[in-house]
C-alpha cells in the first residue's frame, strides 16, 4: 500500500531547459553565487502561487508579486538571464 499523489498538489509548467540561453544564464549565475528560489505563499500541497527570492552579492530580494503555475519558471529564467546579461 502506498500513497497516491496523482491528484495532490499543483503541477507547474516546467522550465524551458531546451533553450541554450537559459542553460548558459543558469550555469553562469550558479557559478557566480546568484541563486533564485521559489517560495510557496501557503503551506501544503494546494499552493497555487509562489514568490521569487533572488540572492545576489549577499543580498536577498523577494518579489512583491506572486506567480502562478504557468508563469513561475518563465519568470525565474527571465531573472537568470537578467543577472547574466547585467554582470557577465
């Protein structure tokens, strides 16, 4: 007997790992200490919105806007590309 998680939780649109620009920006940011995290706005499996927390140069910045499952990772990679373009 196991736990069926098929109908639990929110499924987010996955990030576009096939875009070479995303991979390059992500890799550069990780190697240079720029990290981006997604934080649920409520606890549990039923969360439908997240905020984004960027840590760069020892500072943490949390987005004032909440993002849903269809735009969360698009915004994350937009931020990775922003930091890559700004500091590379």
